[in-house]
C-alpha cells in the first residue's frame, strides 16, 4: 500500500513570496490533516478535512494560509505571503476516518529567507 | 501553555538495555495517548497507543504505561536496538474529534 505522498520535499523562498505544497493521502482515507512542525517542537495541526469539507481550521492563520481538498482526495496548502517564522516542516497525514490512526507523509521542509 | 510535555530532549542507552521515555500531560480531558517515532527526513510513524481505560499496552518490544492520577505515561523499549535510534513523540487527544496534541519529542540514541 502506498503511503502519504508530499511534494516538494524542500523549498526555499524569500519572505513575501508565495508557496504551495501538495499532498496525496493513502487511497481510501477520508480524513486529511496538515501540520506545521517548527524546529524543536512537535507537530501542530493547521487544518483537518473530512472528504472535501473542513472539520477544523481553528489554528490556521487564515490571513496568509489557505488549504483546499476540492475532490476529497489530494490537497494543497498555500502560504501567501510567507514570513520568516513560517520556516518549518509541513506534514500531511491521513486516516481512514476521523478518529483512526493518522499516517504521515515525509513532509516538506520550507525555508523562508 | 504546553499540554503535553516531554522533559527529556535526549536519551542515550546501550544496545540490549531498556529505554524509558517519559511524557506528562496537563489536560485531564485527554483519554487517548499515542507514541510516534520519527527518523530524519521522514514523517512520524505510529508506534503504539493506549486508551485511558487501560494502564498498560504491549506490542512486542514496546510497552506503554499510563498513570492517570499522575497524568504521566511512559514508553519502554526492551531490548533496545540501534535501529530504535530516532525522535519519539508523545501525543494525546480528548474525546470526540479533537486534534492530537504533540510533545516536543525525545531523541533516543541506542549505542552498540
């Protein structure tokens, strides 16, 4: 079974630029999560989707971050404009349903200069 | 306010000995606890979990103990192997569809 796929794996941008990350969850997984992991911290949930609907986006900085999962499968997370403090690893995870075990992708390491 | 705390940033253990990783939590609503393992340049991998109705769960070399009165859980790895060297994250959630809350992680080094 293929795992959670993410791209790109690494991205370097300058502040005020825009960036987008892509995630393809495990086939058949209805729930998709985006996490931000800052160096030295644990992952922090940004947004959670159930199929193509948002379940929880309370910790998403909506002035600059947006995410979508239009067809209920893959998802895109965008940052516009980026700030220095957005430098982090962005992890995508998926689970069969809302309370099932989450499986993580390898992450995208973002560096904002 | 950190609801899940892993107070040891790192731990070094000899191969074959026991590794004990600790985790404390402050939110008494948490009823489900997980441990994830993370290798460099990879995402976290689920290792083992425990519900608050239990005080112990075992899976091969890995055992998680939960002490609800102390709001403390620990992960025991016996015997430790070099391949266990990784960062271990403790995570917790409350009932219903509430987000997982992660600790900062403990880096385990198993020395051959």
